[in-house]
């Protein structure tokens, strides 16, 4: 079997849809620094190029006024037990354009794998970008993910990111996303992660609501067991009239897991408002006992509550 | 008719406060037994104690359901035996749809999940299935909607005894009739009901009623008579003067 086929199979095993032969769907398939496939559609430029050992630069540019119908599929990964993949991603959504990207990052056999993502994302006025990233790291806990994003959303632009890792091990995740928002711009960043054993999750998401009527939502839902650890640093600053934001962090822990939530909210304009909510603890007892009164045992009931939280 | 539930001299103390002080009553198959009484008299506490909620283990007394002593059983064991509870303030969940929630009762009885049964149960509580099945039972549902969905989930469980803790509170007048119909549905299927309520209208659905005062049942009898007594002697409280604890059943 060739590398491309192995990568696509691993992607499908991790729950990905088979879209790579559809000519209406733009895609990129990368295994470490090998570019195994790339395809683009009208109005969109999707391109990958190797720039150094283990390093690939990926460009996504949507031309003004183009609303790309089908989500762009990106499949990144490292197939062997050991390896390194660094992706420098440059996204530019021009005026009035829209695109959705679904990135699947798969490291099914990882024992010692490093995945580094450095992204610069620019969304021009009235542009909209949805980025959904799904990770599958296998069962060894041998993955380290380091992701940095520098995001700029111009007036009336909109960005939604959704990260999920719900099956298998996490290993180590270290995220740092920073977004600047202009007038009427909106950003929503969601993370759903399930950690176990000695998994370590560190997320820092920051949104700066600099523009009038800009909006920001940072929403993290984490479930941890065994001796998993999570640190969530959510930061929203609002400094213009009508800027509004909300930070929400819910973490359910079991066993010896440890969760921390450090919300930072800063408001420097009298007509701006930021709220935050954090709930960390074991499964809520009223929720649990309601399900037990339907005949479920404690384990089944807490499974439903945790799955619900992560699917939310 | 045979005794479905027997509550014998239940005493419960939480944080040194004795909240239930020798509760005693029984419920028969298909019987609707109403509990009324002022705020804080211990009605919900009794409901939790019967269901076996954590920290509501009685220090004294016996709960016998279908001839079995429940005192040491876990909540889910009691549920499997046919006892269940609709909370006064039902829980809300992230990411759990109405459909999933309702299918749990069916699954736990080992029944296949039937879309038709789920829809029928929702219709019975006047919740339109098409609009609600895929919604989450989170804070976006109104209080009344949430309570009616709770009732629908009990219907699907086909229990032998349900404890309804103020099923009518926060529910509009139209839905109130539906709750009455649900009570009748349970009764017709031989399900006993412990109905905790503050509402006169709900009392009409009861076969018998009891008045609770400070953790004790001070009177049992016909719902009308108990309600009249409550209104004339308990509001405001005349306890020092002439409250008698005779049981007239
Ligand atoms: N966990 C607890 N710890 C301490 N006190 C409690 C606890 N639970 C209940 N109580 C007290 O026990 C009393 C009975 O409460 P309960 O909720 O059973 O009243 P109720 O009859 O259901 O009232 P309502 O009509 O308002 O629903 C109250 O005074 C309440 O404050
Ligand atoms: Mg109560």
C-alpha cells in the first residue's frame, strides 16, 4: 500500500469522510513533510509546499466574494511511531468570502511524535472562516501537539474554531490562540477534549474585542480521568462600545485528575461587557441521580453526562 | 388491593436537624396518594428518602416496596424494581437531547428504543415531538417544558410507583390538564402515585391525601377534607392551640 492510501485509511479509521476523490471538494493530504495530495476549487487557492526538513507551508486563500460551498478537507499526520511534522499555515479569507476547513490530525501509532502548527489567519471585512480540527492520537500517549495561532478579524468578519479530541489518548497538547477583532467582528472558539492516564492539556485562548460591537465566545469543555491534567487560560478583553464576550469553562474530573481554569476578563469601556462561568468538579449529583432513578447504574449515568458535555 | 408501598416510622436527621419525624403511610396499586403541607415541612425530603438519594438514608424506620425492604438499596436498584421520581426542579444536561433522555427509561428496562413510544409519551404531556426531540435538555428549555419532559420519561418507564414532586408547579393551565391525564393514565395502568402538590386542582386527582407538618403526617383522609383542614387550621399555623395528630383514614 502506498503512503497516500495508508494516510487516507488512517483518516477514515479516525472517522473521516471519504471526500478525496470528489472534484468539488478541495483537499490537502500531508504525512510528515510529504505532500500526498492536493486539490483546489474555483475561488479558492489551497496549496502546500515543503519549506524545510519536516516542515510544510500551507496556504489557504479565498478570493473576494467567493463562498466556497463544500468544506475543504485537510488531513495531516505522522504514520510511524516516531516523527515530526511542522505546518506553517497561512489563511487569508478576503472580503465577503467564506470557507470552512475541516482538518483531521491523525497519529494512530505515535510513540514519540511531535506536531507543530503555526497559523496566521486573516479575515477581511465581511469574510467568514470556520475551522474544525479533529485529532486522533492513538492509544500510546506519545504525541505532543504545539499549536500557535495569530488571528486577525477585520470589521464584520467572523471566525469559528472547534477543536475536538474525544477518543484515545491526548498525550500532550499546548495551544496558544490569540485573536484581534475589529468593529462588528465575531469570534467563537470551542474546545472539547477527553483526557486520561498522564495526558496533559494546556489551552490558552485570547480574544481582544477592540472593535465596536465585536463579539467573543470562548468555550472549553474537558473531561479528565486517571491522572490527567488540564490548564485552561481563557482571556477576553473588551475595549470598545458594545463589545460583548463570554468565557465558559466546564471540566469534569474523576480519579486523581487535576483541572485548572484561569479566566482573565478585562473590560476597559463602560459600554462593553464580558461574563465568565467556570465549573470544575466531579459529575453533578442531581444529574447523576436523575439518571439512576431511570435505572442506570452510576457508571452508565456518568458516561452519558460526560459524553453529553463533550458533544455539546 | 395489595399494599404497594409501606412507609413505617421513618426518621431522618440531616446536619443535626431532624427533618422527618416518624413518617408513616402506605400506598396501594393504582392509588393516588397526595401529600400536602407548608413549604419546608419535609415533602421533598421524604421523596428523596424513598428514592434513596445520597445523604437521605433514614436513621430509623422501614421502606417496604412490593414486599421488599428498600432501605439498603441504591437508587438504580429501586428504579429497576419499579420505583421512580420526578424532581421538583429537574436536572439539566449539556449535550443530551430529549430523544436520548427519553430512550434511557426504555433501555434500562431492556426494551428497544421505539420512536413511536417516545413520540406518544411527548404528546401525552403536550410537547410537540417534532419541535423538541432533537433539542438539548439544557437551560434553553423553560421550566415548564423541562418538567413535562420529565413526566414523559416516567411514562416510558412504566413504573409501579411514581413520586411526583410538584408536577404542576411552573406549568401553564393547559398543561395542567395534561398532567391530570397523565395521572389518570398511570392509575389505569395500576401505577401507584405519591403526589406532592400545593394545588387544589391536582388534589382532585387524588384518592387519598395526607397533611404533613414539620416532618410528620398529622392527618390523612379524603383529599377535600384534608385540604379544608389545611386551609382553616394551618394557614396561619394554629399548632399551639388545637392541632391534633389523629389519623382519620
Ligand atoms: N440537605 C439538607 N440540609 C439541611 N437542611 C435541609 C436539607 N434538605 C432539606 N433541609 C431542610 O428540611 C426542611 C424540609 O425541606 P423540604 O425540601 O423537604 O420541604 P418541602 O416540604 O418539600 O417544601 P416546599 O413546599 O417548599 O417544596 C426545610 O426546612 C429544609 O431547609
Ligand atoms: Mg419540595
